[in-house]
C-alpha cells in the first residue's frame, strides 16, 4: 500500500476519524482497538469505504 517503510510509519502517526481521532499507533495499544486498526488497513488495501 505504501511506497516505503517510512510512508507506512508516517501513516501510523496520523490521527484517523475511524479510530476516534487517535493515531493507529495509539489505537493499537489494546487488542480490541488493534483489531480496528487491522480492519481499517484491510479496507484501505481493498479500497472499501468505511
């Protein structure tokens, strides 16, 4: 999905509305929210709207 590891790392540090305004890195702190991050990544990968 991203051109580089740097781009992917940058995405992890940007707040996202589907994660209640938290960054994916912050949201991944709990198992339940990590599953939300994973689901978001799959939707982005397959181009499925949230």
